C-alpha cells in the first residue's frame, strides 16, 4: 500500500512514527499524574488524516489537469489516479486509527493513577467491555453471514483491543485534586477509541472500493458486469459492518465516562474540547475539498454520462451483442475517453433561417436567444466537456462549439435511420464513438456498476479505402462482399455473420477491417450489429475483440462494386464458362454475371454431391430471367436439357438473386415519365430478359 501511495506514503508512515513517540510521551506524562489535553492526543493523528486528504486532493488535481490531453486513455488515467489517491488516503486512515487506539490506551492508563482518594467504578468498566465483546460478536456473525468475515476481523480486533483499554480506564474515579484530571482522561480515552474505530471503519470501506476498481482492471470484460454486481453486494455488507462497529464504539465510549459526566463538563475540558474540535474542523475542511475533487475524478473514471444515458434510453440503444450458435454474446470494447456527448432527437427538423424566424415570430424570435432542443431537433449536445468533466447542456450541434481534443460520443436509438450518424461524422472530422448497451440491462444498478453496461464502439467514415484488404457489406441486405462479389465458398452459408467473416479471414490474410455501405433502409441497430460482428473473434462460448475498425459510407453499392472490381482480381476458373445474351441491357449486365463466375464454379463443386462417385460435372445450365425495376431479378425459366442437379440450380439462383444489377434503362424511362406527370394508367415497358448459359467441361 505504501508503494501504491507513492512518495507521500513514506511521509504518512513517518508521521505515524512521530505520533507513536508522542503518544508514548503523553502516556508517561499522564501516568505521572499530569493532565494531557485531548487536543494534544489528537493533533498528530488528525495531521496524518489531513496529509492523506491533501495527497488525495493533489493527486486528483493532477488527473483533472491532464484530463483534456489524455485522449482515449481518459477513463484509464482517471482510474489509475483515483487508485493512487485512495491508497494514500487509506494508508493515512489506518495509521491515524492505530495512533488513536494506542493513545486511547495511554489515556486509560493515565486515568488509573487516581491518587490516594478514589472509588472503584466496576459497572462502567464492565458495561464498556461487555458492549465491546457483544459488538465484536455481532460483527463476527454478520461477517460470516455477509461473506466478509476476513474484512470483519480487523474491525473485531480494533473494537476488542480498544474497548478493553477504555474499560481499564473506566475502573476508577478520583476525588479532590485529581477528580477533573482523571475524568478528563477517561473522556479522552473514550473519544480517542471512538475516533479510532471510525477511521478503521472508513478505511475498510475505502479499501473495499479500491478492491472493486482493482478487480475491474484485471477481470475479463465479459465477466465485469457480474463481478461488479457481486462487489456491490460486498460493498453493502462492508458498509453495514462499518456502521455496526461505529455504533458499538459510540455506546462503549458513553459507558466509559458517563458516570464522570459531572466532572467532565467543566471549564478546562470544555476549552480542550473546543481546541480538539478546531483541529477536527481543519481536517474536515481539507476533506471536503478532497471529496469534491475525488468525486469529479470518479465521475471521469466511471464516464459519468454513460450511466445517465443508459437510464434515459435503456433498451432503445443498439446492442453490443453478436449471435453465435443460436445464443447471444456481449462484445466488450475498451473504455475510451470522450468529450462532448451528442444525442439524437427523433423529432428533428432543421432550424429556420434568421429572416424566416423573424418573419414568423417577429422580434421575439431574436430576443429568445440560441435555439434549444425544445425549439428544434437533430443532434443535440446533452453533455459538454469542460476540460475536467461534463456539464449538462442542451445545444444543437450546429450551434455548439465542440471540443476537438477528444472523440465525441453519439447516442441514438437502434430503430432510427443510420444516415444521421454518417451526416454528423462529416461534421466531426470523420470519427466518433457510438454508445451501445449490453444485451441485458439492469437499470436499477448504481453508477459504479451500471457504467459497465455501456459499450463505446469506435466508428469512422470510409475514406481512402483499399478494398483489396477490406471486407465490405451492403447494410440494407446484409450481403457480405470480398471484392466485387458476395462472399462464397466455405463458411459463406454459415447462419451467423460472425462465422462468415471468420471463415473468409481464414482464407484471406489481412482482411481485418470492414466498410459498411449505409443505405436508405439501414438502421442504427444494423450498423451496430455489423460493426460489432466485424471486430470480434468467435470462441466456444464467448467472443473476443480482435482489433480492426469499422467504417461507414453512404456511397451506393454499385460504386463499391466498380471500385472493388479494380482493386481485387478474382481468380477465374478453368472448368466453367458463362455466356450471356440480351437485347435490352447494357454490357454492364453481362459483366455483372461474368464477375460471378468463380462463385458459379463453387456451385459446381457443391453439386458434385448429387452425382455418383467418380462422375464428373459436365454440360450446360441454361436459364432465362428478367431484370425488373431497381435492378431486381424477376422470373426464372430453366432449360429442360440442363444438368440434372437441384443443388446446382439452387446455388446458381441464390447467387443471381443477390446480384446488384444497375437499374434497367426501361425502368429509368418509366420513372422519367412519372416525373413528367404521366397518366396513372400508362403501362411501363416489359422488364428486359437475360439469357445465361453456364458450361462445365
């Protein structure tokens, strides 16, 4: 713990050594029938606590000062800084508690020096010790019940050891010249005991929080949520233990000096109490400043907006789950830092220009100030990064001066169109983080746990792409492409998209990234599923991140096909050829079928299962089909003299069905007629026909 607290940990230990020597000196003085004030006993323990609080305040200040330049490591840096700060505070509390308990014994021993005239007070001593023993028993029972017995042992030991010392001091009361001194020492011993138990209890609570953060940093991501839930229960039991110990110490302390209350409440003791209280107020002041900074640092470590957004949007957020073998598994992404937070308002409408607003609303529109989400919709900055945390905000993105040093976090419902994401990415420099949720949400969890249910998916615009090294997908139809044609071969028929991607990557090295072609029908949930799927490796009962990135594009599929056709040279088969004939279409339609030749050849390989052993696939497969509006394939007509293989026909038809043909000229002509105001009863031209023959030789 000293090493974790840094150089100031040594200073705290040095203060502990000085405090122990001072407490020993005070014990000697009190044993020689001299009065040692409470303020003297508590001075060094309180100074130790103040040092721990000051170190925490300084450490948190370093974290906040570097927050804006931390980039993606923001949350990690805050967590690390928080751990060091808490380590110093924990060490200070434990050292101060040890000094206070040691001092309680010293004051109790001094109280035994009552002088010649004294009276035994066994009732006070017995009740003090009995309270401590019963309290220790309660702590032990609760510790076993709450599965925190190991942590309860420390509290049990402090309650018993300190309680036994205080009970010794409560054995006798003095008369005459020593009455006020002995009463004051009994009071001092009880107060020191109570303060010592409080600091041990607080230290144990802090240690429990440190264990939680430490475990979160070393636990597998897929186990974090369950771990955090267990730790939350653990923290609750630790809190109950601490309060039991504090209450027991308070009751025992009262028994110790209650019979001396008349001698305690006198001028010297009152002034002494004021002096000790003044020292305590100074410590509390430092502690308040430290807590303010620590809370801000903790908010950064927990990525404060994430739990709040999860509570607001809940299950409407897109999920970070992938399907694998009929089950869903959560993918867990690094907890990258972010700056401003933009939330999509589904009632979006563009703000009117100033002159239009003035015409509609008169001069009041100008006096109303900047537009807010209540006036318009679209992307709204809900949280503004201030350099040291987030402030609540409600400014339209076009009117917001966004922070440039950290990625922006986007929050949008999964059922919304995906185009708002691509639109705002252009304004954000082409990259951002998208907020996802784990598959099963528990919105009743506190921020220490609920923040783990939010996942931050890095996304960017597809620019400067190299389709020879990247997979791409038509997000409207979930068609996965390598090069200019859809995926084929081993793994292409896998039910789960993650397995399809895994299969193609096993046969083509370096295909670690994915371009997502966002269409008119693409939803945010589609983008999330495709991007998450592209960035995980499938395991037996889990998924692991494998790296890579996901880029979005609003270019149409045909332009991607043309670009990929130049980037990837597909290996043409030797045993099969394709011949096409058409009168209605441009040569590009024939090229579309020619590109599919390697996939058609693979259909032939699959068709071998329909043949007898040793028989080869030879002959023709002839089919006529139509290409209708928007490039869709219509009716099929198979030649009766085709190769007799149902597998072959099914496979070839499935490939043709998915081809993205250019929109036929006849369809364009029909659309032009509609745009020119053609009558509703005008009949469009018949779809063009394509004749294709595949020959295996």
